[in-house]
């Protein structure tokens, strides 16, 4: 029985994709990379990766093609657009999508790719942010066939501490939508709390420490509250636009399923307001400005 590692390809060398690729190279995998802005691949090429000129070229020598892209429209273009993955795909290959997408669109694209090329699809969105990507401690929620997941699980365990099979294709994206609903609503409440503490004369930088281990404690609280209290918004670890995109997707999917999401709907509107004030490309820790501004107007 062969113990050779599968050959990998990766599209999307951004805040998450870059550290994920570094971990795959460090684990000894053969890796081909592509990004719309090719210069973002330079560090990986210097570390031993090969550069593909088009998404279709990613399929030439890869057993598994992975994506970590901005949104549904970008994934659709990279997979099905001119010189896209679908043009190079063949039966037996596997596509693993780490992006956060609309579940319904994921199911549709997976069906089209399988029918057109025989390439299987796993949706495997991740949670843990850039620190998790760098440390290999991501939580990975997967939708797709169990046999396909078994094939790629060793690769995923180079990237994450936990890999959970949630069901058929699209189930990973539904789980990620639930994750983002909780994270975004939490971030907004944490911003309210920090602003209230500041307005009341309480040392806001101690909130996370004071609540640690209690029922209100959470990873977002421990990460965001100190950043907000200290107005420490750099380096940017994730983007307001990403949370807004995911909230909008979650609310849309819930509507399609006949499910009610009033709290997440309000969170989306607050996130949109914050983004419209010039914060779309900023870290969500800047959400505290929403409530500082409101306090300043009183």
C-alpha cells in the first residue's frame, strides 16, 4: 500500500490562505498555488511551491485542489470561469473549498462540477482566524461524502485541531453560517459593553479579565474586548466586510429555509452601517466606534 502524500493545489493566497499554505509546505506536501494577484504567491514559491498561471493549471498535477476565496461569486468564477478549475478537472480529483459561501449555491456548484468533470466537492469552511491558521488549530466543518472526507482528513489535520463531518455537500456552509451569526452578534455586544464601561468610568481594559471563566466568557470577548478598550486595530486579522457578507448570506439562507433570524438581521444592519462609515476593510474591533460615536452625541 502506497504511503505517498497526495499532491495539493491551492487558490486564494490571502489572510487565511497564506498561513494555511505555509503549514502544508511544512508538512511535506507538494503544493501548486494560484492567486489573481500573482505576487502574493512569491513567498510560497520561494518556500518550494510551484506557481500556476491559471486556476485550470492547478489541476494538472494535483490530487486535491483547495480554495480559500472571498465569496460565492469569486468561487464560481475561479471554478467555472474562463481557464477555471472545471476546465482542468477530471474524475478522481477532489475540490476542497475553505471559503465561506452560500449553502444553496455550494450545492448547485458541486452538482455542476461533478456532472461536468467527475470532480467531487467538499465544502470545508474554517473558524479560528489568522491565529488559528498560523498555529494549525482551525475548526473545520465539512459537508460532502464521508469517503471523500476520509481521503483528505490527514491534510485537514495539518491545518486544524478539529474536523467535523456535518453531512452532505452544503452542510459545512450551513454550520459556518451558524458560527458567523454567533461571532458577529457577540462582537457587537462586546463593543456595546466596552463603550458602556468607558462611559461609566469603569476600566474597560479589565472587562475581559474580570469575566474570564464566567458564563459570559468567550474567545471573542478575550480577543476583542482588550483590542477595543486599547483602540488597537492593527494588524488587521479579519475584516468587517467578511462578517457582513457572512451575515447577509446567513439571513438569506434562513429566509430560504423559512427560519427566522431577527437578531442576526439586526446585526447585519449594524455591520452595514459601520461599513458605510469607512470600516469595511478594517478589523471588527473597530465596531466599538459605533457606540463611542453614539455616546459622544449624547
